[in-house]
C-alpha cells in the first residue's frame, strides 16, 4: 500500500501526547478532556498479554478512536497481526510504531489498506542507526524518542543528560526529512515539578516540539513549556520592530541579521525550536 504524501501528523500546536492503557476504556473520555493535544491508546507496554484482545475491542468501540493515536505492539511480536487487523477493521488512521526500524515500517505499511499517519518511536540502537532512512522513507509523519527502552538497548542509564546526543540527532534528522519537530520521550515522575520542568525545558532547547506524557498531571506543564515565554515573545517583537529599518541594526548589543529575524518569526508563530 502506498503511504507517501501523509507525512505531517499534527499541527505545530500538538505539544502533549498522553498515553492511556487501551485496557482501561473508562479512562478514554477523561484523557480526551485532559487538555492533552493528542491521546495515545496503548496496546503495548501498558496492557498484559491476557488483556490485549479485550483492549482491541475497547478501542474499536470507542467513539473517539478516529481522533486518537494507537500504539500497536512490535512488528516482530505475536500480537502485531491482531493489532493491525483491528486497525483496518476499526478505521484507525493514526498509529505509533514501537521499536521502529525500516523492516518494521514496511511490515506495517504492507498490512494497511488505506493511508495512515505513523509516528515512528525510536527505541533501539538499530532504529537510531537507520534514522535517516526512516525519516526520509515517506512513510512516517513524525519521530518520537522512546528513551526508556533505548537506554536499555544501548546499555546507558539516563540519570540526567546522557541521552541528549541521541535526542539532538533525532531533531536534526526530522528537520532534514521535512517532518514535524519530534516528540521527546517520557519522564517517569510527575510529582517532582522542578525535575519535570527541567526535562521539558531541555527537550524544547534541543528542538523537540512535544513530549510524551504518562499522567494527566504532566499535560499542562508540557503545554505551557512548549509555548513561547513572555520574555521570548517580547524579544521577538522587539527584533521585528528594529528589523523594519532594513539595514544592519543591533538590539541589546547584538547584531540583528537574517537568522535572528527568522528565529523571531518562529517564536511569534509559536514554533520555537531553539530556546532564546
């Protein structure tokens, strides 16, 4: 099946992606009204093997499924075929592929009977090594970082910024492929506001446009953090004002040139990729 031409999955305003176990249908409507810009119905890690069939049925029956993203099980596992059968039968058009690699992507597309927007979740060293191929395949709308599984596969313990080089490469490959800014991985704590805020701020500074959330309490901080700050907006407005002179000018002792003006334009458009 041909999946090209369906690259961009969501608008630049989609900053928060909230996971909900597909085995907990009583939470679906709550997630949809949580303020999260995207809801991910999770058939993979959050659902026990014995509950997967019922979880598929819950997705198929939910009236909001057409607006949700469904994370299927891995393409090399025993639950994948049944997941994809449900995707086809229920009319789901947006899915997240865990442990995304070129072969897995091709298996997904081969089982689809219509265009589908795919988020490729980079969780393996092999997937990271194939980033350019995945990004430029024309099969994905967006990349996301599965930092927990990636750390296990790579043998890296993430206590602070150990995986930031991987994050930056995901951002650069997304940019090179013309994809939407990628989605940063999960932060497991939602009670330490300072630590969570620092993680989101670092993701924004690295060029991510969104973050995966595992608890509704994380949604509002993510939504707020990825918006331009008051200081950023003030700076951008002042840049655009002095730029009207049309010649080489300075602001706050710094040269205002074409890249600076473009950065100001992105901030005013709400599409900040680099923190000021």
